[in-house]
C-alpha cells in the first residue's frame, strides 16, 4: 500500500529521522513543539524547520480525521464506512436479513429452533471468507493469523514463560 502513495524512500527516511529526533513526550504531545524545539529537531534530523511543520500538519490532519470517524458512537463516518462494507445499520451490527443470508451461505437453516445446535457445513464456512480473512471487501489477512505474534489475540502463539527473549 505504501507503494501506491508515491512516497519516495528519501521522504520516508526524513520522516523517520524527524520522529526519531523527538523525545517521547514530544511524540505523545506534538502541541508541545515550540520554535526552539522544532529547530533542535530539525538540526538533529538534518532537515529544515518547514519539514517539521509539514509533518506536524499531516499528523494533525490524520488525528482530526480519526476523531471525526469515531465521533457520534459510530453514527458519523464510522457508520457510513460500515454501510460501505455491507455491515447493515450505522452501529455496524448486521440486520436480520444479513444474518439469515450469512446462515444460508454457511449451510444453516435460519428457521431452526433457537438454541439448537446448527448443522454447519465446514467447507461452506471456510469458503465464506476465503481469500479475504473473513471480512468481505477488505483483502486478505496475513497468513500467520489476523493478529499473529500478539499474545492473547487470535492467531497468536501462546505465551511461554520459559522462553527467553
């Protein structure tokens, strides 16, 4: 995906240098950066102060975008994104019709008695999300599992307290 953004390696390396030249506190709270701190960071990263300002502006825009998406309990942009990905209502929950359609695709009778053990065709279940990590329209998931390498999450290796780092 980075290749699609047309960001050169040089630009990317500069941004890494800028971020690395900041202290942990400055990384957490970019609003702390006054003119003298920006000059120090620019000198440490080997760039002009304008580069620092440009990166801070990009960061602010991204932060604002994500805040707007999370506002209104999903009724804002997140609700619109849920609709785009076919997740039904603005809250992201699938509608009853969506649930019935998914059940049919898995080979389950949607009219079966509630609480009864469904007779699921495992091949149909596997094929339901084949090649897309189980989420329609979102591309493939990594082969090591969705959260491979993160203990406690699906696809992660179990924690081994005897293993040394």
